[in-house]
C-alpha cells in the first residue's frame, strides 16, 4: 500500500536531496540555464501502488517507456482519483501507429522522443485535430553516442529537425533536446561525452534559431549519472531504479 514511510518514499526523498545538492553546486552559466532541474520518476514495469506512493510523497512527473503500460496507468481509475495532478512523460520509442493512443491520455505533459520529421508532423496533426488549447510539449531526441540500436537524430542533423518542428509544426512546443547516451561512461576519465555533445547540439540549435540557452531544455542523466548531468546543465533527469528498485521484466 502507498504510504508516507514506504521504501519508495524514502528512496525518493534521498534522490530529491541529491538533485537539490547538485543544483546548488552549479556555477554560472550552467546555473542560469534553469532554476531547478525537473525530476522524472521512471516507473516502467512498476505497479501503480508505487506510483501512488511516490505521488503522495510529492512527486508529480513520471516517465514511461512502453506505450501500453503508459496507457494502462494513465487510465487506471485509482491512479486518476488519487493522483489528479500527475504529469506523464513518454520517454520510450513512439511508433507512428500508436501515436494517437498516447496523445489521447489524460495529463500527458511531454513526449521526449521525437526523432524524425515524419513523427513530428504526425504528432502535430493529431494534436491539432484534437483541438487542444495548449501546444504539445516535445523534446527532439539526439543519438549523441551514434549507436545503431538507439533512436534519435544524429548530432549533425539536429538543426534540420528543429527547423522542421519550429517552421512546420505549429501545434508542437519545442521544449528542448534529449539524449540517452552510453550507459558505461567512467566519470573518473572526465565529463560524459554524450552530455557534452548534447550541449554542443544546443549551441548549434540556439545559434541557428537565434534562441538563448535557457529557451531550450536539456534532458540527460539517469539513475547512475543524474548528479553529473545536473552539474553540466541538465534541466530534466530521468531516475527509475534508484527510486523504485530494480526493474521487473516479464520473461520473453
């Protein structure tokens, strides 16, 4: 049962304290890019009871990787009743034929994985036809590590995609850039190169579109490296196993 003294609540409190400490330790210009990074609790494969516990402990932003799992949780009657102000992030691959299903869920805050012009146009079209008063928040996903198994636009092509979103997708709000990056970087050898690449991508996008760095969020950093990500400029960190414990994957 969800409660104030559960393991999820305790773990969440520790993560929040670490986010605050990393935020306070930033120096200009990094500290000027966003006042306080957003913590997204990644609840994929976790039961709704854990989501409710985190929500009751003060967490509002939650991320899901799998389309059907996000749909199931977003429409769950108990979650809807007990977590009325929850804000869902789609942080996994979004297939074109499932896009409408995701954009229809209640309390969708942000789609973090826009990686092609085709997907951007599709989301724009669906959102426009639905008649929403606000624009749909999106991140452009960048494949900073250039690994073939990962989604995302290549760093050399990021301005082409942001130009398409800004010029041709009036129902989308380009909030920033996102990367997953390589999982095994050793910080003792220096800053994460994927994070540095995303910083360079933002410089290029801001220069191309005459934007300020604070106009474009960076989403980078997960359980193993969110403090480092914040120190170099992340505005949105995705933390899952540190809050909810190891993932529960069904056997294939």
